[in-house]
């Protein structure tokens, strides 16, 4: 098999929840570059439509769908639209996420619940909705969740976020076990530090110095550096025997001790 065919996603349909964001948007464009048609599902309508327009520039079909991923009926409506207009769901990326650096004793219940809803409930609902299509299709599929370097051991300053990402890892491995008989593979990409809007405000000079001292490659990641891992896990040829894995793209951060 030619290497180009190994990583080809031609005729596949991908759904990227949270695809209007910087990192997930780069992953979505990477899937399109490998041949997939893509549905961008995002709370921000303008962001979803802008990313879909960018993908169409690459010559692929793309939908921009506004939906609140914390609401199952909204995802069910999005799924119906994807099936009606693109025909199938072969790949799902769960990338909706928010963060906060509120000190532990100052975290309000409303903040705690909102971060759990966006980061964890959205994954649960999206897997129920889009994963069900994959399981029932008989054609298999690939689900890629977004973990984090804070998923364990947890990082300081982002308590609730760390809790949610630990939960994402558990969902990933549980569903990998449950859905393997249906050829639905469930994995996660674990990014290290990729400055984006949700974490830029907590990257103080002191925090940045701490991160760099713990990152052997001594730099932040670039959004395009997530694309290779994404295409690999999305491809049912390149990663056909890979499920339940949490693939680190972190510059060596989690390999570092002292």
C-alpha cells in the first residue's frame, strides 16, 4: 500500500465539535487536506461558518453548523444535517473546551458546572449522538477526543479543567473497549502547550518560564503540529489496530521529571 493511500481520508466525512477554534480548526483543515468532507459544529456561528468557508477553499465539502454542544437536542439536529447533506459520519473530533485559573476556594458552582458541561458533557453527548451513527452503520469509524497535559498528574491553577480532562481520558478508554466489536476506534490526542485564546490569559511570564523548564523541546506547539496525529488516528488504514490510546503531542512535557 502506498504511503499516500495509508493516510488518505478520501470519501470520509468528519464532524469537528468546537472546530471554530484555533487548534480544532487546524485539525479540521488537516482532515480536509487528506480528502475528508468536514462539518464544523461550534457554539460560535461566525467561527463555524468561517472555518467551513476556509475548508471549501481546499476543494472539499464543508458545513458550518451552530450548535451548543452541551445540549443533546442541538447535537442531534446537527447530526441530522450532516447525514442529510454529507451522507455519513466516519470521523468525530470532540474539541469543545473552556478553561479558568480561578483559585480553588474561589471557584463558584456556576463556573465549575459550566466547565464540566463544555469540556466533558459535550464529549458524552457527542459520542452518544455521532457515535451511535458509527456503531449502527456497520462501517466503523474513528472518534478523537482532546485530552490535555493536565489530565494527570494535574497542573496547578486549572483545577476544574484538569478534572474534566481526566474524565475525557476515561470516556476515551471506556468507549474504546465497548465499541471495538463495531470497529469504532476511540482515541485521544493529548496536546502540550499550544497558546490559544482560552489559555493565553493565564500564560504569565512566570507561568511560561515554568512550562519551558519542563518542556524538553523548549517551545510552545504550533496548531499545525496537531494535524499529523489527527490524520493518523482518523485513518482506518494507518491506525487500524489503535484504540484506547492517548497520543501525546507535547514536546516531551510528560516525559520530564527533574
